[in-house]
């Protein structure tokens, strides 16, 4: 049986993720399940934790992110260089596009039962994308990569005090709509150069470019309905 570790973001969904983890933890203890749990303390910490676990792993091992899509993104980037790592996710954030796109149950106990199957069964293989940034740092993505308006929306959502307020009301997805409408009439379009399948394209007055690995982004918007990861 494979070892299993959980990386929990206690601040996800304005702290509500800790309530989700308590439910999961209670079920794990009741069933006598053996596991390791780690809690993030700052942005980027999940990647450091997962990288440390990955560096000590020489056999197949399961690592499960408990939080939002940002938590999953960090955990994935920490294990990309180890083919023995199997990645799982229990949704505990406000957007949860990954769980929506990969049909992971929103109920934490049901999601836990789905993740337990990774202990013994073969996990499906899915695509990831890789970005080379200006500082030559590589960054991987499993959901979407955006440049332009959508990237601005994502940034502003994470900075907005409305996110905490709406999360408390269990309406976290509405913050994306709020920020979108706020920025819609002030955003300045730009010219984008893309190389697609060896052919160069120039797009003037471009709002944004998104590469999507699965159908959903932005808290449930179906931007790529035919995406197959």
C-alpha cells in the first residue's frame, strides 16, 4: 500500500478549509488510517513542503492537496520532477475549477473516499503545461495559464477584500464576477505574438490569451468545453 500525505492550506476559503480538514481528519482517525499531515503557513509553502516530501520518496507515494486551486498548483510544482508521486486533491477553496473539471466530489468525505482509491489503484495520467518566465524560472500548470485580462482578474481577486466577505457567505465565486465588472471598462488591450504549431500569429487589441488544460476556469466559467486533459 502506498504512503499518503496531506498538505492543507488552513487559510483557503477564508479559513473554512480548516473545517473541511477537521471532517476529513475525524474520518481518517475513526477508520485507523495511517497518514502524514502538513499545514501551509505562507504563499509558496505548499510547494516547499511537497518538494521536500518528493525528495525523500523513491517509491510510489500519494500526496493530496487540501485547499483551493492555488494550493494544488503549488503542490504540483513541488513534485513535478518525481515520477513516483501521485497527486490528489480535496477541494477546499473558493474557485475549485480543478475538482469541477476532473469531477472530484465537492463533499469532502466523498472526495476523501475517491482519493483513498489512489492508495492501491493506478492513477489516470493527465497533461500539464510548462511556462518559461522572463527570469528563466520554469512554472507548471494543470488547470489554465492566462496572460492579459484574465490574469489581471485572478490577481485582483486574490487582493480583493470582497473575497473574504463573499467566502464567509459561501458566495466566493461571485468575487470573480465583481472584479470582472469592475475592470471591464478600464482595461487597456495589447498586441500579442503567439507561435502555434510552428506558425506565428500577431493579434492586435487583444484582451487575453488563455491556454486551458480542462474546461473550467475563473470559478466555474466553461472557457474550453472540449478540453481533454
